[in-house]
């Protein structure tokens, strides 16, 4: 039987794709639960009503499908020659009849090969109709649709909720340290002591009772308390009682909502490097808060007559260790004499604007041990060797605007100098 030559027609010049698709049967595919609104046609219904009805196209004849083609095909519009690419994902026995010489059928075989790769995780169902392109259709118009259908089928077969027989993976919640019995969280008045109390539960559910104690600042459990506008910071030690119960009286300076950072150092039985973790709680101090915006950068801050001056405007980057050098002078310009306080000569507490993320470094005398701070593979240790000079280490986990609260102990009193830093 001789076939008539037909004029090539561009398949990508029609307004819609519907007339290039016909229903054929597909035996085994992965079940995909159809969404009630998987395909919405409301948006283009008016346009479709104005289009002439599509020509009726018939499925390709078996003889047309079986007709062999050469390794080079002719573009249907520009009569350009291009290589006929065969996908490597097809199995060797997928095309027993040689039908893959037709591009539309070849694409169907490629999808079937992807489905075979799903193996036992795909759930078999009864045969059903699917859509393939008619003869002459431009494969570029529906290539992504075919690939998406194959991918969704594999995913649905391997981990979906299509039926009780489909395999599933149950992920159990991670074991972690938790705060139990924390209180009070409300009814607190500014300027009056509030006794905060809580227990830290280990991953096995038992109270944590053994904490690190020794030289340096990495010991016990500390509370870092910051108001939501990043304007007030308290650094409190705690008392650890029998059975791991922890208490600490705190005087909140002003009304508002405060984030409580519980910085804990459990006793280690293995490595000697400092290991700590943070847990977080919130408390509300009664009254109308007078919130303040974060002030801009300034090199100098004066606290109780003591002047803290940064030597230059810093250029900081997240997760990159850096150092800030401060000159601290008292009345009359005399260099300040720092006293060792809670294991360090100065504590640098970093709080990120908005998120209230927290980080903490220390300034220690030369040769001090158990003073460094680590983040990932980086570490930093601040030092000072003479009065009036502080070399503060900076190591923060994320870019943004950060508030540095530089805590020192001068002339028998804690003095906190705040600074605003930009981190890229």
C-alpha cells in the first residue's frame, strides 16, 4: 500500500494543545491522587469559546507507527535536519516492535522506563486512558508535561498516601533537651524580684543534674535576658539544686516581653572542649512598655562616667572570626582596671535585631584556658593584657544588625556598654 505525501504542518502554531491529544490505554502506572482543582479552565474559557472547533485528528495507523526512520529527522516547518536523540533511560526490552522511531511513541516508552525504575514502590492499578500526542504534533510543546507526569508517578508510588498497601516512612521526633516546669511567665512587675525556676530534661526524659564547673566562663547554667526591642539585657547566674531544679531571682528593669536564653553547660564524660546548648522561654512584665528603635552605629558609649570607644568602624561578616579593639577610660581619662568576673574580664553578648538570635564570646587574660568560643569550624578568643584595653572577639552565625552588649566589672560594679554592629 502506497502512502500519499502530505504537506508538513507546524504543530506549534495552533492556539491549544487539546487537538494534539488522543486517549490510549496504559496498562500499569503509579496511582496519583487527583486534586479536585488539578486543572482549572475557568481562566481561559472565554478565549476558548471564540476559537473555531479543532479539526478531528485520528490516531496513527499501525503501519505508520512501524515505519522505520533514519538517524536524522527533518524539522516539520523549516525543513531543517536535526539529530534524532534517543533517551538513555529506556530499558533494552521496552520496544520489541521498533515503534520508538516515532517521537510520540518514543516519549511514551521513556515515561514507561521511568515508571519501571520505580520498581516495587509503585502501586499497580487497572488499565486506564492517558494522553499522547498525535502524528505531527510538536514534542516541544508537551515535553515538560510528560516529564512531570512521570516524576509525580514515581513520587506517588514511593511515598504517597494512595492506599494502605503503599510503603511509608515514619520519621520519629528527634530526642532533645527540653525545659520543664518553667515559671512564672506572667504576673511579673518591673523593679521587683521574680523567682524564675525550671528543670532541664535530658533526651531520655530524666532531669539533667550534672553540670560543668571549673575554670573559665563555660560553667553551669546562665540566663541571658533580652527585651523584644533589643534595648535591655541582663546576664544572670543560676543556682542548681538537688534533682536538677534551677532557680534565679531576676529584677526586670521595665515592662515588656522578654526572651529568656538558658545557656547550659552539661558535665561531659568525653571530649574536654566546651559543649553547651541554648533553650528559650518568654516572660511578660506587666505595664505599658516604652519600646525603642535600635540606635545607629556609634563608636563611643558612656556608662556611669566610663567611656567605651571603638578604634574604628568594623567590617564584619557572618561566621568569620574578627576582633574589635576598645579603649575604656574612667573619670579623668584614666584607663579602666578590669576585674575577673564570672570567669572572664569581659563578656560580649550579641543579640540580632528582630529575631533576637544570641551569641556570646569572652575576653580573658593571656594564657587563660576554657575561654574560647566556637561556631562550626571557626573559633575566637578575646584577650586583654593591660588596663583600659579590650580585644573583643566577634563570631556571629548570620548577617544583619546586631547589638553588642559589652559586660565588664569595673570598680566593684557590673557595667554594660551597648553598641550597634552591621554584619554582612
